[in-house]
């Protein structure tokens, strides 16, 4: 999902499949941009071959969380700590955007594998593509203004267990534990709050 307009205030919520060498596992890359700030990547090796069968990939964006789900299971939860100075996309609407992107400087095994242009053209298509969105009531902000003590969007025990399972068994990269990228005092603020 991506916002329109200036990159200074850019919002984006990503689910991306990173390329691979035939026979290697696929990586599901997630990232969040808010108010022009990105770099909140988490990556997962899925427990199945995503090319072998149909699967459901969901971005759920509500006032408390951005959740990434695979086949209904929560694999990532980015909590809204906006009141503590952590950017969270609440300023503007976003639209769905699907594409093939040549991100070979970093995406394909960290930029080690380059795109084989002789195999072009590259084509993507979407089947059974559904978008469900909430239409706000007249006079209500589009982003949903929930009271801070609301439990409406809290994660239940099953979702918390799914999240822990994904972290323990399928997560291969988390920006909040990247000591090469950040020193102990430079980690983004949300890394200490989650």
C-alpha cells in the first residue's frame, strides 16, 4: 500500500517477495514507511513454497497496529507508538499498488544475484485479488480515532502465539536486532517499546 504525493510525508506498507536462485527458499520482505521514514524491515522464510499453491497475504491497518498475516496467521505486528514519537501512518490514505521491481542492489540475496535481463519481459498478474476497506461514517476521520484504552484492536492469545511462532521459526531479519546497522544508542525508538 502506498500514499500519493510528496516523499517527505510518504507512507507505505509493504509485502514483497524477494527473488532467489532456483531451488532456494523465497523470502517475504515486509517494511513500513511513515511520514517519509522507512527502514523498518522484517523478513521471513515461509513454511511453504509460495509458488506451489494459493495462499492469502493480508495487510491489516488499524489505529493500534499494522499486522501482516499469511493464511490468517499474524507474522508481524507493528504497534502504533505515535504518542511516544514513533512515526505511524495516520495522516493520509493509501492505495493498493502491485508491481515487479528491480531491487537488485539489495533484494536478491543482499544484491549478490543480479537480474538476468535476457529472460525479459517480466510479467506479474494477480488472481482473486480482493481489497476490503472500511468506509468511515460521515464526520468521522478516515483513519479511525480510537480511545487510547480501547481493546477493540488488541491481539488475542492465538494471534500472540502465531506472532511468537513466526518470530522464533521463520523470521530471518529484524531491523530491531541489526547491530551492524545500528549501534546500541541508534536503534529506532519502537525497538525499545515493543
